[in-house]
């Protein structure tokens, strides 16, 4: 996994966590769900990149 990919995934995960917290504080269920989705997406990308690295 390249450094750029790792940074993008980390940023997406952090943004997702922030959205989830803000959604929780403001009682905005849509924003909270969007944050969880962003975190899940970042996690899936990380797993995919780790698999690619394993087979290199």
C-alpha cells in the first residue's frame, strides 16, 4: 500500500469518525450514519490494499 493510499484511507476514516460524533451531538441520524459508512468504506479499502500488498 502506498503512503498516499494510507493517508487517504486514514483521512476518510477520521472524517467518518468526526461526522459520526457531530451527528450524535446534534441528533442528526443521517450524518451519524454517513460517518459510519465512511469509516466502513475506509476499512474495506484498507483490507483490499493489505491483500494486494500480501500478493506482491
